[in-house]
């Protein structure tokens, strides 16, 4: 912010306010669209169960 302030002849706090205001106007929070949220401690069980299902389907197809 110091460099931006020096380049534009304003205080660094003013440049910081500009950046914060710009970020608030532009920022869009992403949303999950049909996604699945898995907690980190549940990831092992999630992957194990899906691997078993995938393996079973592959055995049936072969």
C-alpha cells in the first residue's frame, strides 16, 4: 500500500480503503452446485466406500 500511495500521492491508508472498497464491490461468493461436501475426517471412509462400489461395478462389467 505504501508504493501505491506514493505513486498516487495519497496516504497508504487511503490506498488500502480503495482496495477494500473495490474488493467488496467485485467479490462474489461461489456456491456449490450439486456438489458434495465431505469433512476431512470422513474422507477416508468416503473414499473407501466409493472405491468398493467402483470395484464391484468393474467386476460386474468384466
